[in-house]
């Protein structure tokens, strides 16, 4: 299999051998040179599938690499247009990628290779540690609300917490006119002065400096009791499917197992995905003997690489697995990729596990990446696999629909049993049905509303959605 040929983890951010010509597809520009392809498949710093990395870092060479990757291993390679990649119109790598992407693709991206390595492999961020959302204050002004804070991040050390309201960024109000400037400050400035709104309508200023810190993937965990005290409920807020997450998960599930947890509320409301092996490990800890060694995921490449289509399996049941026959998962529009994979994989009929989804519809990403294409100091993550569960079910491009609707009440702390989404899950655990509030027309309309201003959610920001 392909994974025995290459030495890189499979990411679903969710995480060839047939004889082809070594020329690109009928390039319309006769003066463009042929692009040499390797004779064997590999993923390394100098080769991606059969496409060789550029030997120089001129823009034309970088464009050449992106162009051929998209015509070779991209999931929708047969839809990629033929164009002149040497044109001055494509004077940046992102412009080149944008010109080639399928209309189905909201997820392919280019990122600094070191940033990707720090996050996925080493478990480090270099930022403020803030997950943010835009909310409306009045007809013209908006604010940023903190949805989560990474433990041990610069923001955490300054005492910032979930539910805090940011009224000004570098003394700028947050409005339609200033929004692009505010986003640019968040993305590029190292030290940022925030003005936090207080209960008495005054503001307090805090200057926070971006720094490197180790990612704690479990933002919160707690033992709960449902309303009629008939169930022991484990509650877990899990944020990132990265390599160092398995040990954190093992520790938490060991505690849940020791305390005889018989219900689990898995909070993935802001989890944008990551490594597929970690998704498998989490799902296996939930299902245990019910899912042991059943099909976890079916991976499909494009036609060129279809001989590498692969089936992966749930792990053999471990001693700290909960062996649950139902699980509650809290989701929002930020729940993406590997988070959706966990939900979809557990739903397969062979597992006999009921997945009760609470909250909002997910982002809709049944796709992922096999490694990344390295060129110069960048990494190209172009969608090249599609995921389906043991029943062959996938294709959830419009997102996974919740069993019970609930709003994300970011003004209440994780673990607060009156917070809308967690309260809805606990209600279902007690009464085996959605609450009347969940099915109300008013709530249905509220969950469909979108803010006129939204922070960027493209590419890597969908996966690691913090600043």
C-alpha cells in the first residue's frame, strides 16, 4: 500500500503506478517546457506523489510545481483547467492555486512548512491562543467574543477567558469599515492591544504578545451527573487532532473508565480536524468492543491513484475504552474534517453505536490530504482523498445535521450545565429525546442566521482556528 512506500502520516483535515505521459495535460502555451515526473510514487521534501519539487524558488518554478500537483494527485484533477502557469497574472502561489481549484474545494491551502510541522508534528502554536467570533453590538458596531483560550498561551497567562468581549483592537472599533484592518492586525502584528468590555460598560486594556507554546488539546474535562442522577457522564472538550493528543486522550479516558462513566458528551464545537490516526484512536476509545477492528474509514484517491484506495480499521479494544453504545457530540459550523470523520465512522451499522449530535450543522468536509507537497519553504495541502465510513457513506458536503438543535452559548464556561448545548445533551441523556426548546421554530431560525462580518475561515485557519 501507499503508506508502506511513504513515511508521512495521513492527515484528514477532516487528516503513479499506471503509466502516464510525463507531460502536463495539453498545455496551451507551446513555449512551456515539459514537466518531468518521477518514475515511482513517494512523498518527501523533494517529491510529491510523482511531481518533483522545484530546484529553484523563482515564482515560475513554484507555479510549475503547483500546476502539476493539481493535474496529478488532486482529487478533482480531471476538472483542473489548462492554463499558462508562467503568466504574470499568477504572480503569487496562492493566486496560482486559486485559479486551479475546483468549485467543490473550500479547503486546499498553502502554508509555511515550518508552521505546519510545528502544529501537526510538534504540537506547538505561535500566536495569542485566542479563538474568536464576531458579534453585533448595535447597527454599526461589532465586537469580538472569546470562544476559547488555549491553556498556557499568552492570552491565558493574561487572564483572558471564554466569554470575554473585545470592543477595540489597537483602539480601532470593529465595524464594516475597519474590519479588514482589524483582521490584518490579528494576523500580522506580534503585540496587540485589546480593550475588553467590562460589566459596568467600561473597558480594560491588555497588551498580548504572540509567543510559542505547547498545545493542550483537551481544553476541559469533567465528571457530570444527569438530571435524575441515573447516569455518570464524562464531558470532554477536544480541540486538535495532532500527534501528541493521544496521550492526553488516554489519560482522560482512563479517569472516565475508573469512575465507571456510562455516558459521554464529546465537545468538538471548535475542532477543525487534523491527523486521521488520532481520530481513529479517539473513536476507538469511545466504541471499544463495539467497534473493535471494524472498518473505520475508506479512503478514495482520484482515478490516477485509485489502486491505492485503502481501508483502515478501528483499533482493537483497549482497557481504557468506554465500550459505549451511544455517544453525544456537540458541534458547530467550526466542527470540521477529522471531527466529522469520528462522527461518521462511529455511525456505521456494524458498530451498533448511536451518535446523537447536539448543536449546529458541521462544516462539511468528507475530504482530506495525504501528506503535503513541499516547495521551497512552503507546503501545499491540496485535497487528494475522499472519506467514507464502513457502510460506504460519505459525501456530507453540506455538513452533518444535528439530532437536536442548540446554540453555542460562548458567554457560559465549558462544563456549565446551563450552557445551551451541554444542557441539551444532558436533557437527552435523561429523557431520551430533544427538548421542546431544541425543536422550536425560533431556535431553528436563530441557528440559520449568519453574522455580516466573519473572521477568515479558509485553509489552515479552518483547522487551527485561533489567533
